[in-house]
């Protein structure tokens, strides 16, 4: 497996953000009819138990809103990815269809209400650190071609080239997005002060198992500073 490290800065610890990283190498991101059937069945189950009011009252989702307020970001403008996904299911009756790996972690994010996002390791500059932004970082949002100004004081995942690959748990960058050609990925599974690290870890194992089942690969679970290799 290619060398890749993930760390969390000391300044982040006061925010009590539990996070697990997965490094999965040797994956194949091809369309899979069996997964599509499974995904649709699981979305139908979600539709039966979620509503707008439940999303508003959910304790885990509230934890993300509280984090945004703590770092001075508007919850109208910055909506945590699991909340956005659940709102999409309520309004559209489905999840956005991107590619198998993205669809897999979006499904698990919707079910767990944790924030999941993946990045192509080959396109990351060096290693990644979860830290507070200084305001001089480079960030091109997913689907865009021009950089966006990053305000200081946000928590973000930043590589050694000073590129923000994920801003809060709201916006991912365009450069490191997962594509059908991706073979080496870094997957972030993030909670908030309302989630225990054991729940984050079990969700990481669950999404890792799902990806390995349909896409193969060798998985390394990264809970800084501890590391565990799963065959």
C-alpha cells in the first residue's frame, strides 16, 4: 500500500471532533447492478422512517450545526453533508447518483448521519491534516474551476500543498474527487461532539466492508495516531 498519513492538529481537539480515516488501495470503481439493487432497497427503508421534522430534531445532525456555530459559520449557508443528503431523499426519493464508491459512502452517511467524504490519494499533495484554516489556503469547490476564498478559523482537511480537500464537513474540493478511474482513496468518517468515537469507528468498518465487497481493495483504518491494517 502506498505511504499516506492522516493527522489531527492539537488546536482541533478543543472542538471534540471524532474522526476516522480509511485508506483503501487497489479498488475498482465500476458500475455494479447488485449494489444498485441493495442501494435502492436501503433508500426505500430510509424513506419510511425519515421526515423533515426528524431531520431538524436529530441529535447527531444538531451536533454539526453546533460545530458550525462554534467556528462562526452560518447553518443556512453551510449544511453538513448528511443533513443535505437526507433532505435530498425526502424531496427527491433517492440519492444523487455519482459513481459506485461515492454512492456507497453517501448511503452510509444517510443511514448513520455521520459525514463521509472520499478523495483520490494520487491527487492529494503529500499527507492530510485536520486543522483550523489560516485564510491563505487554496480551495476549489467540487464542480468549480475557480478558487473560493477560505476564511480563517474553520476546521478543514488540508494537504501538504496547502489545499483544502474538505471544508468543514460541507464542501469537498474538485481536484481530489473520486472518479471511475480512482484506484487509491482516502475516506473520511467524521462525527461531532454528540457522537462517540466507537460509533464513528463502527461506521468506518461498515462503509469499508461495503466498498471492499463491491469494489475490492486493501483497507487501512487510520485513527490518529493509531493505525490498523485490515486485509
